[in-house]
């Protein structure tokens, strides 16, 4: 129809699908382009937690929370590095996203709320829904709900297998479309970048986050291999400003490409001096930082033969509590294979284990003595770790080195304002250019605030970008 706005959304993960759905509902003619052959992006591979406050789900469980408390938490974790207006848009937006997803078919069980960050309130909302085969866990449930809604819209076209290489600009650097890698030029009244981060882009990692690849062939990325930083590169070429640094890393024993977001409580972590330095079940928000600050940045997971015998040998665990089997590093079958291969070191005594790994024997023996006394007393007196505590007292003893090498999320990205407009280096909106999701920087500081903030922000700013691009209220 005459006057209908043409919106091109690049990237069909959580942010892109949310943007396409909202732009379509606003009456725009939407083209959603995805580099991969399947939609979903990093969202489809994620646990699917949405981090939110002051929600009906929390209230149903009797949790008193507020948007202002969440903003204060974000400011504290970021050491006031982040822009308050962006944080308010995020906190208010995620509260709304919970109900919005519910309208799309996602359900939330108040009993499955959990503490997903460094706070003391359960803000991690676990989804329940159909995955449509798009992934293994809750992220795929969210993608499936979004995709189903998008497919019902006759004014939204999805085109997969289409990588974009550059933005088209007109007078005064107004963004007027995109160019694909085949050379096709697609005009648009507005372009929304939702291309994800650059976890699969080794060149960009080396440039913007070299720590992520310092462990060589140990490192790998949880997201799709199409996430190489296309959107960041295109946005910067159009005059955008880069914000943010670092990202999330998960520790790994390098048994294979297995993602364990949560460590079983029967392991203890020690540094080269043999000292424990953390509650081993602590969140991945802080674990890579703590490991990296140990002498030589080294850490070992230690356990004994009694613990190995008690590990469930089913070959799978359900780390996200979704009733979905995901392969784990910490099953008896896996550990036995790695012991036989010599990847997991064994010793008849703790001193022998220490000698074979390079851990200080006196420190390891003292740590084990303290730990075993705590286990016998039913309380970790050092770090107050909860869960099933297992002593380290039955030979043989085992240790395996861990390194923070699994890339989860990249924080560096394009600077936006609270209306999801991409800003130039002078802080001015670039006309016609918007962004949402992991392509955006400035929503995280060094420490990740909590599991589910990335998906929450992707949905919030994907929706916001669409509303702003179509002329609606952000």
C-alpha cells in the first residue's frame, strides 16, 4: 500500500525475530534476512532464561522486587559504567517481555524462578514451550514462539542463507538499505541490525577481546558459526561507535565441545598453590574472572574415587532444569574415558597427584584436610557452598585442568540510545539505522549481571528498534 514503510531486519535470532514481529504488527513491510540456513541464532542455543524484575511470575511466588532495585543492581555490578537510561529501558522492557512472550504461548512456572546473577532475588525466568526442533533448551522455545507468530504475518518475509556485507547510505549518511554478499542491493526506509556478536569471528576476537582466544585450540563458541561480527562491522563503517569490552567465558576441561553452565558441587577447584579460591558452583558471571586472577591463571578440578563411583552414569544431565538431556563433561562414563586417555590426571596419594599436575603438595593436602572436615560437619565453612558435598579422601585421586575458554557472549558492540537508534561517535543517531541484541554494546560491563540478561535485552531492544523504526513510541 502507498506509504507503507519498508523495514529490513538483518539477523533472525531472538532480537531479529522480535523486531520483525513488532515491525510487522506496526504495519510495515518487513524483510528478515538471516545468514544461516536456519533461524534462531545464538538464542536458539541458549538456556532461554529471561532476567526480569517486578513480574507477575515473581509476585505469584511472593517475591517482592522492583525495576528500581534491578537498575540499582545493574549499576552496582557495572561500577556505574553503564548509561542509566539504557538500563531503565532494559529493566522496564524485560518486565513487559514476560507477559508478551506469554501471549505468544510461552509459560512460566513461579517455582522454577532462580537466582541467576549475583543478587539475592530470583529473577531468572525459565520458559516452557515447544522447541520446534530449533535447539535443545529454553532458548529454542522462545525462538519457536516468535517464529510461529512471524510466520502468521503476511507482511513479513524471511529469507535464510543471505549474508549482508554492507549498508547502503544516501545523502547525509542516511542508511537507505543493505547489500548482500551476492551484490544484491535491497532498499529500505530503515535497517535494524540484529546480527548477534562475534564469538565465531577469530579476527574480531583478536582485535576486541584477545583474552577470549589466549587458550588456543581450547576455545570455542556456543553460538552459530555465522556470528562473526557482520553487524558490528557494518555499523562501524556507517559511522557508529563501539562500546563495551570482554564477554562471558565458561570454564572447560577440554573434553570436547560440551557446555556445562553449572558445575557439580562434588568438585573442588584449586590453584597451583593447592588452595581453594571459590564456591565451585558460583555463577559463570564471575568464574572466569576468578580463575584468571589465580597464579598463572591456572585452576584444577579435584575429586576422589568415591565421588567418581557415585556419579550418575547415564551420560547426560539436565543443567537447565528443563527436562531436556544435554551431554555433560561430568558423568562417570566421560570421566573414565578421560582418565584412560590421560587427560584427567590420577594419583595414589594427594602428594603424587600434586607432583603429576604441578600443584603444591602441602597446599593441596591442607585444603583437602579442611574440606573433608567441612564435609563431615555438613557445612563448607570457607565459601558456604550448597549442594551435595563430597570428601576428597578415597584413593585414587583425580585432577583435571580447567580454563575459561568457552565463549558465551561478546560484550563489545554498537552504541545505541534508549530508543535503539545506533549512535555515531558524536553521540548522534545515524538516520535509518537501529540495533538490538548482541550486536549492541554498552549493556554489560566487565562482569555479566546474570543469566538471562542477554536474551532479555535482545527481546527488549529488538522490539524497541521496531517501534522506533516504524514511528511508534519506544
